């Protein structure tokens, strides 16, 4: 019974949709983080404001992605 559950869980890794969803998640999370990082590096005075706004905006993206999948 336990090993059947383990095998069923491992079979999920054979579906290509699993990897596409993982890549979408990485794109949705890391691309905005990279953009914010570049803005903070280039801007001396506005970097702090962009950093604070990104701390509010990036979790919203994560929640939207999570509810978009379910």
C-alpha cells in the first residue's frame, strides 16, 4: 500500500506537463526578480522604492500563479 503510493507519486514525474508547470513557475517568479534587481542596480535613489514595491508585488504573482493552476 505504501509502495503503491510512492510509485504513483513517481509516475507523475513522467508527464511532460509537470516540467512545463515547473518552468512556468520559475519564469513567473525569477523574471520579475531579475528585472527588479537590474532596476535596483541602475537606480541609486529609486532603488529602495522599487525594492519595497517588489516585496509587495512578487508574493501577489505567486498567489495568482497558485490559484491559476487550481
